[in-house]
C-alpha cells in the first residue's frame, strides 16, 4: 500500500513475518510529517521492517556500526530515501522502557524521516530538537 500526495510517496515492506505493520497509522504520520516539515515536491520513501541479521549487515556494511541498531536512514538521490527499522531491537527497547512496539515504531519512523530531511543529532541540543519534532509528528 502506498500513498502519494503531490509527488510524495511512501512504500512499506515487511521482512519480519511475525510483525503486523500498522500501515494506516504510518501513512498518517507520513502525511503529517510532509505537511509539518514543509517537504518539497519530490519525497519518495521506502520503509522496510527487518530482523536483526539484516540490520546488522546494513549497519556494519554501510554505516560502520557494530551489530543491529533500531533504525537506519539512507538518503538517496533525487528526493528518495530508505528507512530500515529493526523490529526485534525496537521491541526490546519498548519493553525496557515500559512502552509498546507500535509506539516505538512510530517514533523511529519519524526519526528516520527527519534524518532524510537532513536533521542530525551529533550533540544533545540537536538530539533534543529531533526528539521534539518526532514527538510532534507522531502526536505524543
């Protein structure tokens, strides 16, 4: 299922058989993000839910990280980007913090979208700004 609004498109793929993708809410978040962040005309996003092995490969192979992480964003050319969310890592984090998986997924998706728009969090001030913006998009 995809949504297109003024040349903006979100495609969702699920590689984790046990995870049920909350598509409707993700599409709502995408639309709200595009409006709130005043996203330009060309903004095509591929959102992929993956397991730990795939996320580990992506993190180590492309980002120089170690092991699986919760979310990775890849800013591609011409207004296209990819966001990968590792369901097992997100679930563990949600459980540790008394949250629910869907809430964690929504926050990670918004976080990934912000990265695709050029936002970074290399210091505490920028991290606080990203968390605030993500929270506004998700609605928390």
